[in-house]
C-alpha cells in the first residue's frame, strides 16, 4: 500500500440517486481502531472512496532477523476525501474499524488541502522528518526553493536547528522536518 494513494472519484451509485449540486469533496480525518488503519483504507478504497494513509518505514528487529515495515505515520488516523453527503458519510462510519470522524460530535472537520499536500510532499521527498508535539502557536512560514518548495508550517527552533512543523489540526498531530538549508518566507 502506497502512502500516496491515487484520487478516485466516488461513483454515482455510491453517491445515490439524489443530486447534490455545489457539494465539493474535502479532506476529513477518521479515527480508527488501533492497528486497523490499513484494513480500513483498503475497505474504503474498495468502495471507491478516495483515501490517504501516510506511511513511514521502520526497521523492526527480532532475535533472529530484521525487517523494514510500513507503519501509519499517525497511529489510529487515516484521511478520506469526499463530499459531505449523508449516504457516503454513513458508509464510512459503518466501515469495520472506523470509530468516527474527527471533530465535535464526530461530525468531522474539513482539513485544508494544503495540509494534506504538505504531508504528501514531505513523505515523497528525501528530507529527514520525525513526529513532534502538536503546536498551536508560532510563526507560520512557507519554504522557498528546493525539494520542499511551497511547504507551509510553523517555524520552531530545537537545539539550535531550524525545524518546520506541519500540523494536521483536527487530529492534533504534527510532523517536523529540519530546514536549516532552506530559505523561508513568513505567511
């Protein structure tokens, strides 16, 4: 399973017979049972729902061997790109392993497209990244030039190194990437 899932538009059969003019798909975070992220994504993609599960590689060592495994970057969370249509919403919430949408009353809060795009760009690049605590305050910046051109986030300084924190606000999770060699501009 790739961390850069392709966009698949839901079929008209999935959306139902009713017409929903002006309803645009948006990104939403879904909360999943622990270690069910990949099966939830597989099931939703099988139903024609656009998904994104950011994965990271880790080396797991046992007494007799080592193996590189793909693990969710944000444990217990995945993302869906869909319009707010009751029939589609119900399909997602009834999927085995889904605990609900992230937001007040599990209604779901739209995630800005640029936050998902920034996570995708960091994962596709060669820059070193790690998880870090979610931050509510700090200077928002955009990287100018290089492999991370256009990535936006919060600038922080950790142990003398400049770091960019990319936050996915509804799930209160963040990824940080060292940006010492990049030019940045304030937003």
